[in-house]
C-alpha cells in the first residue's frame, strides 16, 4: 500500500495522517479497540489489505477477529465504525447515542475522523487493486 501511495507525495502524506489520528484515539480507545474499530471498517468496505492487516494484529494478540468478546462500549464503537463505512456514511441516531454515552464530543469527532481516514485508505486500496503483501496472506479471512 505504501509503495503504491509513494507514487504521489501528497497522497502518501495525507493518508499517513491516519497514524496521528490513531495516536489521538488511543488514549480513550486503547490499542485493542483501535484495531477492532479499524478491522470493522475495513471488513465492511471489503478492503483485503487493511482487513487482513488488522486480522493479523488481532490474531497475534489472541483475539478472534470474526467474533471478539465485546462489552457494550466496545460494541457501540464497532457499530459506529460499520455505520461510517456503509451506505451514505450516515450514523443512525441510536448508534450515535450509544457512542455518545461513552465519549465526549471532541472524542467523537476525533474517532469519526480516524474512521474516515481508514475508509479513505480502504478506497485507495480497493480502487487501485493493491496487492496483498506476502506476509499477510496467512491471515486472510479465507486462508487455508
């Protein structure tokens, strides 16, 4: 993915801001929920590269990416991410309300921007049909 983005300095710089946003959400999400949120979005957009990347992170941590144990707060975040990634990228009132129970308005804006940049990365990978790196192939959802 980064090799592909390197064809355009401005595109690479823009999408690498994902890391700054991840660093901004980590204090209130933690590493596990950052990865679960990113995986949920990437799986929803059917981005092979990003969904597999986060499957690897989760599996290596001992998680089940397709059926993680979630509390109400975590489920609200996952549902929010999936809502961002689908349809017209609208979040239903009840989904937003569940997230708003756990986070401040500032945190929700940061979380939304983090999700939006994850979606942008997914779009680039999907549109340009970026190949999956060999090291990720064993972690692909349908890998033997």
